[in-house]
C-alpha cells in the first residue's frame, strides 16, 4: 500500500463518524424526501406515486402563498436590521470605552438563553395591558400602545424586534472581523485626510465584507427556517390573520399534524431550492464588493 | 499510561461507575415469566400518580394471575410519538391519545379495530353512556375505549352576578341571554374621561377567545343547532355557522373589540392564580370539570356555580362531549394481553376510580354512589347529566379533522380580531376546507385503486 493510499484510508477511517452519519442520517433521508415529494405519503401507509400532484397543489394553496410572503417579509425586515445593528454595535464595542467587556457580555448573553424561554418572556413583555413594553410606552405618553401580538399589523414587527434580541452572535463575529483589519489601513486613511465616515466606508466595511457575506448567508438560511420563536410566542397558533405563520411552521404542520409527508417533502425541496438560489444570488452580487486580505 | 493519568482517569471515571452500579434504573424490575404490555400515556403529576396506582394494582392482581406486566410510561406529545412508533413498526401495546387525532389515525389504519376483540374478551359495554362509545367509533367501527371523558359547561361567578343585579341562581339559558348577561357583567375602567383610548376592561362578561379558555373554537355552530360533519362534507358556512359567528361578532362589537382584544392579550398562565376566571376578571367561561380543581387550589373563596352551556334555544340542550382514548396501535405485538389490561381498566370500579382522581365524569349510565363522594368537582353531577343529552356532540369524525381544526381556528381568530367579518371569513374557510376534503377524497380514491 502506498503512503498516499494509507493516508487516504486513515483519513476516511478518522472521518468515518461524520460521513457515515451524513450518509445515513442526512443524505439518505434527503434522497428519500425527493422521492416522497412525488408521492401521497402519510407515514402509516405505503407511499403512492402521484407525480407532480404535490407541486401542483403548492402552486394553488393560498396558505402556502401566505407563508411564502410572510417569510420573505420577515427576511426583508430582519436581515438588514440585524446586519446594521450588529455591525454598529461591533464598531462601538471595538472602541476602548469604559465597561467594554461588560457591554460585550451584556449583548451576547441573550443569545445563550434558549429560544423557548426567550419567547415566553417576550410574550409577557409585549402583553397589551400588563406588559412592560406597553407600560413604558404609556409612561412616555403613548395613550394607545400597540396590541403587539394580537394585531396583524404589529405582530410581524414584534417578531422582528424580538429576533433582534439575538444580535449578539453576529456582533461577536463582526467584532472578531474588525480586529483582523490592519491598523495601518486606518493610519494611511487618516494621513490621506479621511473622516470617520470615510474610514468606515473605505476601510471598515470593505475589511468586514467577507464577514458580512458569511453572516448574510447564515441569516438568509436562518430567516427561511424561522420556527421556534413564533411557535412559542403565538402558542402554536398561526398568529393574527396568519401574520406570523412561516414556511417551516407550515411544513411542520403538514408533516406531523396533517400527516401529509409527501406535501411537506415537496415544501422542503422548494425551500431548499429557494435558499440555494438566494445564497447563489448573494455570492453573485457580492463578487465585486467582497475584499479578502489576500487580494 | 503514567500513574498520574491513571489516577485522574479513575477519579473522573469513578462517579460514572458508581452511577452505573447504584444509579436509578430506567425500568422497574419485572417478575420472571411475565409478558410485558407497553403502555404510553400523557398523564403526569397527580393524574400520572392515579394511573400508576391502578397499573400497579393490575400488575399485582390480574397481571400476576395472567402472567402480564403493564409497563406504564408518561410521554409528552404521546399522539405523535405513537404515530411515529407505529409507522416504524414498533408501537406500544396500549396508548392514550386525544380526540383531535383520533379520526385521522382511525382513517389511516393506525389503530386496531376493537369490535371483535371486545366480543372475544367478553367486555360488557352496555353500561356506558352512548355518547362515549359513539365518540370511540369511526366509520361504524370501534377503534378505542373511553378513558377519561368530560363534558364542558358554563362556569359563572355568582358574586359578579349579584353585583350586576342578576340572580346568581339563574344562569343564562340561551345564547342571546348569554350575550345580554355578558354585557351587563362587563365593567370598564374609564381612565381619563376626555380620552377614550385610556379605557380598559377590568371585568369581562364572557369571551370565546381560544387564548382565554375558549379552547373549543370549532364548537360554536353546534350550539346553534348545527353539526359540522355529515359524513361527506364539513358544513361550516351554514345558517348555524353564520348565526354562531354573528353572535360572537355582535357581542364583541357592542363591548368594543379593541378593548376586548386588549383584555384577552394578557397571556395568563391558565393553570395558576392568573387564570382570569379564578382571578375574578372573567365572569363566565366555557370549561371542563378540571377548572373546579384549579379553583380549589388557586381561588378557594371563589363563589361560582356551573350550568349547561346555553344553546340557541331552550328546546335543544347541545352539549360538547369529549374524551381521551385507550387504543391499541396497529401491529401492536401483544394485542390480546393489551385487551386483558383494557378489560380491567374499563371495569366500572377501576374506570370511575381513575376519573374521580382526574376530576372527570363517569362514563357509565349509572355511576356508583362512591364516584360522587368527595369528588374534586362539587358540580360533577351537572357535567355527568349533560352527557345524557340527546344533543350531545363530539368533535367531527372526519379523516382530515386536524386540517379543518386549523382552518376553523384561523377563521375564528380572524373574526375575533376584527380582521374579517363573519360572512366573509366563513365563506373563505368553507372554500378552503372543501378543497382539503376533496383532495383527501381524491388521494383516498387513488390509494384504493393502487391497492
């Protein structure tokens, strides 16, 4: 056996737990769902091949359209807000301010609170009469504060607001990215007379661009998989006028409540294609605006 | 390995070894020679203690005679777990499921038909009130036996009645009266006299909101002489449906829907002193017999009474009846041993002991006097008698009930939130459910052809 072959065998053996797990627990079921998406399958009876029936039903299902729109709106509101907020906080907390470690920890700590617990706490905070948020709004003169969780108009905004509670994770990644930008670039910019805004625009953001791209891709995937928070905050119900009923929630409902595994599989594949498409689009758009240090 | 590493490994490994040797055991020691019947249920805490006591007694008596050991396990989401285990070919021998999933599981052949087994094991079902066995049938086949049945009734706060000038011994008898009483019972804090935005409800007469104890969001047309499933069609957009949701809409409009929504949005923990009925913030609710147990625990001084929930007319007393079920999943490995256990469970003394401990009603036509003595619910006879009404109804036995359930929830919430008027909401929901029923029938037909 040549050395290269020995290395290959050793490598495969050492990585066996991962690739065996991937083949058995991910790739296998993934392939199965592709077949099942062309079937009527309830788990309890053998799948019956129905061709494109599930995909045809998706095209005319008003609830599917609703969850698609809701998910797009959520992503459109949450991703830019989260990105701007995370970068802003990272820049602030990258400066040598008093209590820097405390503020970094304070912003990061909510991300280690389990989603379910955070959802329940926010449900109470946003309660229309007894909730702390509306109590504060009343004290500052808002006579009729929003019915956050009960109104179709405010429910989505409430959810985006609560999702921002978890800004700590991307912020920490941006913070690490900021520390990778060579200080010499800032010194050079200052020598050239760049203002703070100029430094942000021409040094910080280009320096952070690979991190922004990474966080954007992760955020797109997360936004399309939003599930736990709305599921908890609206107590497993679809929210006012289904305003907080999302793609993954509907997929879950079809699979495990309505026992429409074929339909849910079709939804899963459409979701995968959407996420792949959006990720590809993000990479394509960013090809000229992402700068790597090696470049 | 150096001595230091060896000592470190021993110190770290010692707790694991001790746990393995002396730690808790996942399973009870099962006497030799017993056939194990695996029983999955949802009950924990006091309810779990009650069923475990009965299971233990079975294991010591009938189980010992017949060589059977029932292994009871309480699980969250037992319906779904049973389904997945059945699909995977390793179901429990007995499971306790709820009525929301029963018709769907029966329609999809997830349950063992029990008619022949009941005859084979000589189980006498003639002592049961008919409604409880009707609910256990799907398509004229018995697929379950009732475990803990209940009816739901109107709880009302007698002190509130007195304060509003109403007779505390004269609860509303029709739905129109209910709205009238509810309006009179509703009290406002008017806040700043010049600013209507500052108003709030401090005591609401009644609400049908699912977030406020109105858990049976689909049931309302039934109180208006409607029945939702005729065997082929889910009939929501009917005279009864329109009357029911107009009744709901009108009341909320008269009280002020924004204020009602504000009141309903307080997200209370229902099984606690925050429960709006127990806290004296809600005067009337549609609830099951367990509310009395919570009242005894969290509001012992509450002056309340229970009456049948009003229907549109006093001529027909519609009663919502529901039960949890004992089922034997399809392909259970020990169905006959499971039947021995179920025969024991559905004997009158045992089932009444269970239901008394759970605060539910007796499923039998003639409950034993001991059933009522010391029952946690002082109004249990009211709940019990309601089950004898010829107008008692259960959830619709339709194959895709879970989908219809979700659509009616969405529709009810749309009406209650003022998003859609009842007529428009009913039409939209009816159209959606018609499509779902047609799809289900088409798929079922295709499946029959394939088979």
